C-alpha cells in the first residue's frame, strides 16, 4: 500500500522465514489448500511464540493513524476553528471544524452538535447553502443546546430564502421566534430585535406567497451526477453488459466475449460496479471511505478518527458491513505494511454480513449458474487462480500475511 512505508509485517515475515528449515518448508509446499497452509503455519512453534503484539504496540504509539477518539484534541481544533472565524477565514474554519469532528467521542453528542452548528455558519459564509442545511439538520438531531437554537433556526431560514424555498423558510422563521423564548444568554434588546425581524419576514413571505398563489417550493438541488447507462438493451445473461456482446466459456480460452452485431467506435459495452475496492490509507481523511469521492465536507465515523464519509448513506452502508469489522483494525492494517491487494482480499469478506457466508458456504464449490450477478461472492471465488503458476515463496508470503492478521 504505502510504497515507502515499512510495516511490522516485513519483520515478522523475515523472522519466520529464517526459522523455517528445509523440512518445514517442504511440508508447507506439499499442502494443497489455503486453509491447510494457514493452519500449518499457525501450528509452528516459531509463529506461536512470536511477539507480534509487541511489534504492533511499538507502532501504535503516535504516528499518522491515531486509533482512538480524543476529546481534548477535538476541543483544541475547534478553538483554532473559532479563531479562524474571528479572522474571517471561513475556509480555514470549515477545515478545522471538520478535523475536530473526527476526534469527538461518540457519547459527546452535544460537542458534536456544536461543531455542526459552527460548520454550518462557515458553509453559509462560503455560500454552500445545501450543505449548510445538511449540517443544521445534523446539529439539531444531535441535541444542540436549546438556548442556542434560535441561531441555527435563523440561519436555516435565511439560507432557505436564498434557495427560494419560501414555504420552508416560513416554518424556520416560526421556529426562530419560538426558540428565542429559550435564548437565556441573549440580552433583552437583541432578543426583541431578532423577534421583530423574524415577524417582519414572516409577514413579507406570507403576503408574497398569497399573491403568487401559494406555489410549491423548488426541489433541493441534487449534486450527484446521473449514473451511466448502456446505449441499447442489457445482455440477458450478464445484465452489466450490453446485448452487443455475447459471453461464452471455453476450457482453452477461458471466459471470452464476441460481438453479436456491429459495434460503433466509442460504444459503451459494459458498466459494472467493482466487486470490491478499498481506499488507500493516505486518502482516508480526504476521500469517502465508501464511494471514494473527495469530501470537502466530511462526516466522521462515530467510533474511530481514521476515516470519513461523504454522506449518511455511505456511512450507514459502511457501518452495517465492512467498517463494522475494520473500524478498530484499519490502523493496524495500514501499519502492517500490507499491500492493497491484501486489504481488498479482506474487504471481499468484510463487505458482506456473516449470515451471507453462512448461507453460501454449504455449496461454495458449485459455480453459480444462471444470470451473472456482479455482487455474488461465488463468482469471485471461482475466478481462475493460476495456483500452479505461483511460487512456493508466494504461497508462504500470503499465508504468513493471513496468519499475522
Ligand atoms: Zn461516499
Ligand atoms: Zn471507524
């Protein structure tokens, strides 16, 4: 993964290699399956007595990948964000609040709600209005302090005005007026001024809407680009492929495709989501862990400070599947110095629930027939592995990696 990063696996691998005499290596070479290889290595005294935990602990202190949330650090970053606000540097404030969120422990919901409120102010100044509304929604759902709510309701109302969502703005101004009753810290004059302003806005908005015949609010803007589509019909057997190709299998050629009609230059023939993919460690704080897009307004993982998500949808998908298993061990994977291929191999398993594998394990050796499903693990399991062309050193190396995890 990190080409210049030498993890603890290398030391483990070299040390175990040195301990294995020719007989042991020969015994290993004669094994036929991966599970037998891993079991054999696990039984070796050199592996049983190896202090891998010691190596891991040495690499756990400090470094690029902190393992735990850290409230003190979160507060320090938030204070820096507040200082950036005082200087009018909203872009810097946005960045610092986002960084701070990463370190807020799950149970500190109020702290997190304040960060979302602060970030919504930065987003509003940066004219990112849809994002402002999303952060206000998050802040309120996390129990933002009642005596401060008038601020976010007012921000929400003004943001909705910019987006011409006047019906929603009316509700937000009404909420502002109610929330002002609880604004203990606000002096009487300011409170009165805000109340008068909000009431005036309500009057203007209501009049305007009546005159216009009470039109519906425009739909919120969607930024996700439309999904690509195949130009013609889909292949009945391989729905990810176009009907312009036919896919067959032959012992000699393996799986291959032939054209069923003339194909135009540049014509799309296949649109398929990868079965699995992982984000490199160095992008874990800048890109979504689930869909890999760059996140300028990231959402933190509730349980670790190591990854970010672009949306609640991506976060939920990850938390329900692979990140539930990987959350606490990701720094360990990165520090092991394992290759990205090893991490993908793990993700192929963690991205599905345990029940899924319980279900398919009974007939895992039968190649699936019928319509080809891209997300069926058995299709990956039955890919040609070219085991006869791999070296014994390669088998040893990969089995050791499995053992070290
Ligand atoms: Zn995403
Ligand atoms: Zn996590």
